[in-house]
C-alpha cells in the first residue's frame, strides 16, 4: 500500500486490505487531528479492497463527522461500490460521484 497525502487528499494505491489498514488508519487519524476540515480519500489506484478496509473508511467517516471534519471517498470502482452496498457500509461513507463522460 502506497499512501500520498497533500493536505486535502489522501491517495491510496495497491491492495487495501487487512494488512494495510493500520497505515491508512494512521494517515486518516493524523489528518483528523490536523487543521484541515476536509479530506478526500482517493481510491483510484486501489487494486483490491476487503471488508476490513471498508470498515476503516466507515469508521473514519463517522469519527471525522463527530470531530467536525468532512471525509469523502472518490475513485471507487464497481467492485468497491458493490462491497459497500452489500456490507451496508455505504450509508456511512460519502462516495463522490464519478464525473459524466461526454
């Protein structure tokens, strides 16, 4: 898992699974305790995601909103969206809609 952070966006790439959740959780935690009220987690570069990773995103969204931060996820492929729907975690995670192509 590679994580790049610029202050407003957290770009994840690689396999987002149980082995990488601690790294991602730490990166999100550092942001939530920083000064920036907005965070976008970009999953465009994520190859695979499992339920544990999806739970990290849901928990981060809930904790962020409790502390006055707004966290959204973008770049979700069909498999990620399906996992969020089936697991019922979609109701806790704001997923940015993909831009329409012309």
